[in-house]
């Protein structure tokens, strides 16, 4: 009886099972049952719990990269005949349209600019780069949001750095201040979320990986980044896509596409990864093999050419292709969140021609034909002009009236209520700015250096006039301060006269101060002594010998010691700023000139020179105790035949310094001249970047013992 009941019950279940599969389109055959068993791991993996466990275990980019090595090599082999191994995310025509659409968009000037990454042992270099990338991303997303989407609404995005160990996000300044610099691995644009101050991965719009030598590596491999960098980008892209699939908010309209930026302190590119993570096999016991398989079979990867996004001064070239690629990627990321803007890129770029015509009309460019001077005529009316090169007749006449000094010209200056006259004897140039050899009208036989500054009204428009300001006005201030503090040395320039020029004709200067309308009125003049030939000229003519190197080092150290005694540092030591005085003296000696960039107080900043500035000056923008001595070592090294590298960036300059000091190239070169010079270079190397003071006296004594001058004969004692 019991067996009969069991048989009826089983028959009932079989009938019901067949009925259910019939109405759902299935069939209870063996194949379906078997396939269901095979797919159990996949179907169970689609559950959120398995996805979370998969994501929790997916934490090592190096393992994923190793799994992708064969795939990457296969792609490179297949693309050997092509220019690029991967498709590009943006065609050139897209970037051009986007460039036209961005006309008039104001991207803020970056305050914090990038420096060399990992080019030095100083953490400050790497920290500067993280701050600069954060500023760059913030400026880009802010400019795009306000131009295309914002209707007075606040920007809904923030920028923060990713801490590699905790996978949390922190503002760069906060992370660096709390000692987390070494663990930072990326910078992200993400949605603001007050409930999650450390950021949510499914709220990431775009991620930037700051890695050293992105540009140089790409140049060596036909524009492609290395597998290690690309593998890391794919790792982070996959984490973002997985997080989006688990997120509950669904803030992004398209969650199957992510952009990852590859940047260093000069170059940048874009990696675009598209793929449906629902096609991923979520085997929590084999996460990296599953991830690599998904990348190989179910993703589309696009990679832009690596191009420069920073200029040589470290600021963003917003209109260059490299920056445009990054901006267009950011634009698409905002579209994923906010949808298409009210004005499309196509519509704005189509209006490019009409905007040009409108600008031409507004600026009153009355003729597009070339005039006799080879430039366009320009007529300014009620609107401020475009930045165009013009050569109007009125401007040319005025320029002829400006300072034009020739041999024989006499200048009169007003110096402390006295009038002094100086005759121009020779025009010189230090490679940047003109200056003169002159003589006083009262003492015609004594040669002097005479510097003419720029007219006060001309100080703003040109960078050259700013250099003139340092050469004349600020150097006048420094030499005056030295004189007031009682500094005296034959190795430093002496202030002879300074004041304003007295121009021909009647001066109609207002009684309240200021200048009259004469183009010479108010122009500052500085006169110094002695006069000599620059080391740069001596090196060019191959007249800077071994004894000159020793004497030059001694004399410059002497004046640096004198200035340092009252807290003044030179800050601009280079061959053009050291002169050899030989006329009218028995033994030639060297004078350190060019004190316009001298450091008087903490806020002062030295001049930047890629070949001669100290390492600390390039990294931190200020001097340490040994900075001037380090610059002096570079001067002696290059002036004595050291190989001069082609330097076009701060990063390159720092790399050259680190390599040269570590390989002892500088010490070896100076050792060919003198053992004391080699020892001095070693001493300076040990002090670079430290707070320890220079011991000038011990080195001055050593150099005096090694300087070969004529025998002065027996000294006659004056004591009785």
C-alpha cells in the first residue's frame, strides 16, 4: 500500500514538472539537465554575493598582467605591420571638432604644476606631480561642466587620490600630509557624496594613473605603453566596471564603458575599456584567470597615442592634442552621468567659421591683405584687440623715439639730487639683454658697466621687460642693501650710481609724482664697477684654462661667504654672471655680478636655469645653504669642457644631476684640473639639499694654497 502511494506521488511530480517546463518553453530532457549542472558555477556566480567575493579577491594588478602577457604579445605580432596595436578611442576629426567646440571655454590656469616623477630621491617631486594632476583633472571637469551642462548649479564632481592599500580616496594634500604619499596609486574624478567621504568605486567617472616615463616608454615602443602600465589600467577599469554592476544607485546611464588616463609629468594618453561584466565567469577560486579570459574575449580596448599635455613650464596646453584627448574622455564620462548637453559638440563646432567672422568684425580688422611690412593692418576702435602681431605706423614712430643708444651717446641721470653724466663707449649683450660699457663724464678714463631699465609703462606687456626689472631695479636694491650693511669685497660689483634718466627737452612731470609723456621719462639707470669679460665669452673663445677654474672658484666663494654672513644668497650663478677683470691690474681676478635674483628673505625665489640651478632650487623653488656652491660647481664643470646635455624640462635636468653625481662624472672632470676642486665637489655633493651650513673658510684656505700667482717677493714687516 505504501509503495502504491509513493508511485502515485512520483507520477504526480513528474506530470507537474513537465507541465511547468511546457508553459515556459523548456523540455525536461537529459541535455537540459546536464547543461544546467555544467552552468551551476556561472549561474551562482551571477549572484551579488559571489560578485562581491570576486571583487574582494581581485586586488593584484601584477597577477592579472602576467595572465595577459601571451595575449599582449599576440596582439603586437598581429599588428606588426600596423601603426598602432589597438584602435584609437577618438579620430583626429573628432578632436578637431571638439577643439572648435571649446572656443571660448575658460579652463583655469594651474597653480600647482607638475615636476619630475621619481627623478630624484626627494618625495617633494612626486608630491608635486600628484597635486598637479589633481589640479589638472579638476580644472578640466569644471570647465566642461560649466560650459556644457551647468545652469548655475554647483559642480557635482570632486577629485581625489586613491590609496593603494585601503582602496579609499583622499584629497592629495590630506594624503601627503598624513604620510600616505608612497601608497598613492591613482587619481579619480568621482561624484560628490557626503555620506561616503572616502569615495565609492561605482561613483568613479574617470581614473588617472600617474606613472613615470609614460612618454619616453611610448616613444620607444611605437606609441604604445608597456604591458605593465596597460595591465594596470585594465585592472582598475575592471574594478570600476565590477563596482558599477554591484552598485545600487545606478547613477551612470552607461555602466559598460570606462576611461583610464595614463599620465606622467609631461605626457598623457587615454585607455577606453568597453565590456559587459555579466559575461564574466565569476569563479571566486580563480579570479585572475577568469578576468584575463573576459578581457581577451569580451572587451573592446581602445588606446590613444601618447602625446604631450604639459608645456615646458609645467602648465597645461589645453589646445594641444594630448590635452584634448583627456578632455574629450572626460566629456564622455560626464555624458555617462548627466546625459548629452543641450548644445552638442557638432553644433558648436559647426559655428566655428561664423565665430571667426564675428571676431574679425568686432576687432575691426579692416583688411585681410598683407601690407608692405608683411603683416596685417590693424585698427583699434572701441573694442580691445585680439592678440595679433601688428606694425602700425604710430607704433613704429614711437619705437624709434624710444631708447636708442650708440657709442658716443651721453646720458644724464638724477642720482640723489645730483646730476651725473655718462658716455656710452660700447654695446654688449649677455645673451638675453643689452647693457653698455660707459665712462663718467668727470672721469673719462674709468670704464663702467651701465644698465638701462625699461620705462615704467612698459613693464607689464613683455617678459623681457621683467628681466630688465631684475637686471636694473632689483639689482639696484640688492647692491644698496649690501652697501648699507657694510659688505665690502673686490669680488663683488660696486654701486657707482643709480637713478632716473634726465631726458632732452622740458620735463612736464606732475608735481604729485609720476612721469611725463616723454618716452624716456622715468627710465631707471644703474652704473656699476669694475668692468670685465664674462666667463661665457672666455669659454667660447677657449681661453678659460685650468688656473682660471681655480681662481674663479676661490673668488666666487669669497664673495658668497661675504654675502652669506648677512643672509644674502646670489641665486643666479652662471657663466654670464661671472666676469674676469684683467685691465689695469697685475693679477686678473673674478667678480660675481648679476645680483638681481639674490635672496634677501624667505619669500624671494631664485632664477631657474636647467643647467646651472641647484637641485634644491629646481625641486623646491628655493635655495638651501649649499645651492650657490652647487651652481658654482656646475659652472666650473661646463666651463672646463664637461659635456653639456640637451635639457628641455625640469624632469630632465633633475635626472641629469642625479645620474652625474651618482656616477661621479662631475668629480672626475674637476679632478682632471685639480684635486682640491674634486674634493670641493664631493663636499658640495654631501651638503646638497641638507640644512647644514657651508664652511667657506676652510675651502678658501685650501684654494689659496693651490692658486699659482707670481711671487710677490719678501714681505717687509712694518713693526719696529
